[in-house]
C-alpha cells in the first residue's frame, strides 16, 4: 500500500483505512500543538536537551573528569566557557555529561513506571471488585507519602547511588498513573464496543491489552510529560541531599551540592547546573501543558 | 443517616488499612538496610557470642512477623525507638524539631493561598489573554525550579550581595533561647512573651524560606483555581447573574467564587501536605532546625530510627490532611452530602 503523506490525505473527512484515520488524528494533534507557542518552545528545548545529552562527548571541550588543580574555581573564560569547579574540572563539559545522567534517570523511571501503572490501573478498573479494592489500597499507601520523603527513606535503606535513586523514584511515581488508568478504564468498561468484544469471545486479557489500555495511553502520555519535570527535580534533589548520584558523577544536583560551599565567592560554579535543571524541567512542563490541551481537552 | 454511618465506617476502615500500610512500608524501610544493625552496634570484630546475644537483645533473632507485631505494639504506644546520633527518644526529638517545620509550612501555605487564589481567578476571568499566559508562565517557572536552586540564589542575591536579608538559621544568635519555649513556634512564643525584637527577628528569618516555598507551591493552587473558576463561570447561574445586570466583580466574587472556594479547601490541604516535602530541601539550605534537617542528618548517618519516625509522621500528617479535606468538603458543600 503506497501512502502519500499529503495534507489532504491526512485531513480527509472520510479516511479510507485505519492507518489514514490514525495518522489523521496524530496530524490534527500536531496542528493543535503547533498553534501553542509555549508548547513549541518546550518541545524545542526538550529536543535540544536530548540531542545535547546524546552528543555530549562530541560537544564537550574537556574531559568532564579531568582535574586541573592549578586552575581551580576559575572564572568563565575562552578556555573554560562556564569556568571550572573546585577540582579544576570544566563546568560546561560536566553540565553536558550531567544531561546524560539526568536523561538516563528520567527514561529509566518512565520505562519502569508507565507499564506498571498502566497494568495496575487497567486491571483494577476492568475487573473491579476485590481486585480493584486490594490494588487501590496498595496505591493509596504509596500515595500517602510525599514523593521525595519516601524516595529518601528508600535510598537510605538501599544504598545511595543512581540505581537506588531510580528505583526509589519509580516506587513513588507509579501510583498516580495507576489511578489515572483506572479512572479511564472505568469510563470505557461498560461501553458497547467492549460488550461487543466480549460477545465475540475475546478473553479478558485481550480486551484489556488491545482495547482498554490503548485508550488510556493519551492521558498517560500527558501525565508522564508533566511528571518528567517532577522526576528531574526529585532526582536533582536526591543528588543535592547526597542520596542520588555520587560526587565524581557530573549529576546536576550533586554538582550544586558540592558547589554550595563557595556560592558566595564563586557564584558561577553552581549557577550553570542550576539553570540546566530549571530549563529542562520547565521545558517538559511547557510541553506537557500544551499536550494536555491537545490530547485531553476535557481537563483544560 | 444509616447511609452516612455506613460511609463513615467504610471510610474509617480504609484509613485503618492505609495506616497499616504506612506501618508495613516504614517497617520494611527500617529492616532492609544493607548494614546489619547488630554489627553496627557491636562492631565487626566482636566475638560470635556477643553478636548472638546482642541480636537476641535487639529482638532481631525472632521471626519477621513477630518483629513486625512488636513494631506495631511500640507504635501504638508512641515508641519510635532511640536515635543513635542524638541519644534521645525519637518522639522527643521530633517534638522539638517539628514546630519549626510547621511554622514554615503554615506561613508558606498562607502566602501561597493569598497570592495564588486571586491570580487563578484573574487568569480565569482573562482566559486566553496575555495576562492568562503570563500567570501561567510565572507559575510554571516556580514549579519547575528546584527549591534548593531558588534558595541558594536568594541567599546569594539578598544576603550576600544586597545584604538586606538575614542569613541562614531560624533566629539571630543574640535571641537564641531568649524567648521562653511554649509552643515551639518562635513567632507565637515571642508574641506570648511580648518580645517584639525577637518577633521581628524571627519574622525576618522566615521571609526567604517562606516566600520560596510559597512560590513553589503557588503553581498548583493557581492552576486549580483557574480550572475551577472556568468551570464555574460557564454555569447557568453566572449567566443569570450577568443577565440581571450585576457588575463583573460581583458576578465573579459573589456568585462564582463561593462555589469554587469549597473545592479549593481540598487543594489547599494537599498543598500543605506537599509543603512538608519542600521543607526538607529548604531546611537544609537555610540551616532551619526542623524535621527536614533532622531527617537528612539522620539519613547521612544511617540512623534508621529517626528516618522511620520522621517518614511515619509525614505520612500520618498527609493522611490526616487528606481526611480533613474530605470531611470539610462534605461539610461545606451540600451537593455531596
């Protein structure tokens, strides 16, 4: 089947195939998003953030771990664009490589959390009854702690480090997704097309996987995008409190933690990573806000 | 009536289950540490007999279920164990540190509400205009910046460069222990003692952390106020009020806002609970002797009893505030009765 991605084909009122209908819907969402300047700024920064993190070793001017003790806490200059830190390491290169750490943590958390939340929510919402009550009770317990405090306690119990931080953030991040997926599932559970599915003899697993879960995805995507900034901030806060990525690692929060001792004399040392955290999380918030308007008009 | 009693009973049952869950989670956190608490207590080189005896004394040789029941028993008696670091009972430590956090969070939620709610209403009334967009950006920026970045920046600008704000800490060294301890809230204690210099000093020290926490939590309040107001402004009673010829202000504040106010109670309660979390990070930057400071110092030293105690307390406050919001909501809004 040859497909021509023309504007007319995408915006056709009467799509001739499933693919055309699906692409048409995506294109309309994109048009809606494009009309929102804040969301486009957010998208641009997010894309830039990902590209910079991927190309960190190409763009860095120095080795992020290379020390130069003769040149400690140097002001920004042509050689060191953002100055050097307390061990003479180049701050600009460290921020670039720190982007990798942050991006890796965010992706790992989402990969762990989204399927789990979706599964728990869909199962609880579709089957209802005792299953629902047990699963939602567990969800409530995890919702009963502020995220950072539970994550702190978990990391302390495990061992400070990136892996523990990812695990701890994941443990505290899944309940809202489960709640959301459950609410979405409950609204479609009793609809006619699900009843029709059941009549044709589809197994519950098939109905949940192929018919219920896909409908929960758009609102989950919005929620995840908005949550990215919260994950970035939690990861940075854990690093700042010494419970996340550990010092030689150029994680932004950990960089600020070591730099806060000389903030009054060498203010440029913590400023760079601080702005990096702010930009990254602000971009995800802008993008998520725009996505919500497009994908989830009822929550506007 | 019977229906209300029934819903009350099921509500209580769900709270009991949540509390049990809190106990299980904190118990597990306290037990899964990588360091054997017995070895931590007696040292690596202790003879086997001493290790065995200490293990028995600490109750760690018993089955995990028995240990959990013992933990529940102690919790029910308000016993959270002792801190290795301060040598005090965790409960008395918490009683000393918690008021400082409470003072910070309460002031912050007040400021956030006083600023955030009108901003949300304004954004809703001017939906889609430059004002709406500006408010959105300002709030999102506050919500996207980690509090420690804001706190360090504020200290740098207002304390180090401009010199118009006091430095870290809760009060000047001059006023240390000068005001008799009554509630633990320095502002209230200073008022009771009638010591206005101490009051001014305490307030001055609060300005930075409170404004930062308020800015951070304002985004949520403003966003929810705006959403609720948009909802209310589309109601038919608002159209009626407009048709009667009421002024715009009267329609917004006398007709639409009261309906929103009730729903905001829940938002404010959740914000308040969330502030406890922001307080942990803020306190470490401002050297604020509160629960967050206590928690992080204990974490650094792998002192697990205070960690478990503080986590449990925060969880309890969280559950309590949620419950309170729920009850208030039912009480204030006749539609959900």
